[in-house]
């Protein structure tokens, strides 16, 4: 899908260098609250194509990868987690909005009833982005993420319904 000059699409081989750079970036790992165990080339290629995590590349008008969106479901529920990340030099131009729109589209296509997102409470860019796109703040988990320097960080949990709720199934 396209949002203001950016598209979100499935990853291709040509995206590998940018995605690998982002996956290995400790600052981005701390912002997205995920430190991959393995960042060797093979592990990154496996992540790009893994069925359990739906990865979408956010690309600019020249079809260059500048970020990614990721969705993975919570087993035995209709809840999914979303994660978005844009290269630091390409932020503030709408790419994050395109990434979040892709997360919402993918989770909806998967038949999910709600989406979860996690960030540190001081991440005002991510917090604002999610609030403007229908997420509400659920609460803060104390000392829930250990960052790359070994510091335990609080985690803000946000949730967005996808309009597919039925009955009491989670
Ligand atoms: C969050 C992130 C994806 C936003 O990407 P982006 O390309 O800057 O997003 P956009 O350009 O679409 O901007 C989205 C909104 O955030 C606002 N924004 C951008 N940077 C901001 C900042 N530092 N503080 C507050 N708001 C900010 C923009 O003004 C825009 O507002 P609008 O919707 O009213 O126009 C990006 O900052 C990022 O990759 N952060 C690191 C990873 C991360 O934190 N992911 C979220 C947790 S999984």
C-alpha cells in the first residue's frame, strides 16, 4: 500500500543491506525493544521471509528500502504485535505513517481482532504516531526490556482494535 510517496511491500533481495544495517543497529534495537539473538546474514534473510513474522519493507519513491514494518501474532489469540522502524535520516516525512498503515493492513488481513505495540514511555515520536492512528495506552510494564547496555527499561503497551471483535475470544 502507498502513503504519501512511500510504499510498503514484501522484502526482496535488494533490500538486504538496509534491513541488515537496521537489524544490527543497537540504537534501533533499543528503540524497537528487540535485540535479535543472531544477526548473521542467514538469520537476517530468514527473518525477512519468515512466515510467523510478516515483514514489510517501507520504500521511497525510488523503491529504496528506508524502513520496515513487522507483525507477529500471539499464539491462540486474535491479537498481533506490530513493530515499525524508519532509518534515522529518513524520519519525519511520513514513512513511519506508511509503516504503521502496513502493520494495520497486515494484521487485518490475518484476521486479527486487535493490535499491540510496545515502546519506551519517552519515545514521543512512536507514542504520538500510534495515538494518532487509533491506539490507546494500556499501561506501563516496569523494567520489562533490557537494553543493549544492560539497563532495564519500562515499557509502554498500546492497543488498537481492528473492528473484527466477536464474542469473548481474545
Ligand atoms: C516512530 C517512527 C517509526 C516514526 O517514523 P517517521 O518516519 O518519523 O514518522 P512520520 O514521518 O510518519 O511521522 C509521524 C508523526 O510523528 C511526528 N513526529 C516525528 N518525529 C517526532 C518526534 N521526535 N517527537 C514527536 N513527534 C514526532 C510527526 O510530526 C508526525 O506527526 P503527524 O502524524 O501529526 O504528521 C520513527 O521515529 C522510528 O523509526 N523510531 C525508532 C523505532 C521506534 O521507535 N519504533 C516504535 C516502537 S516499535
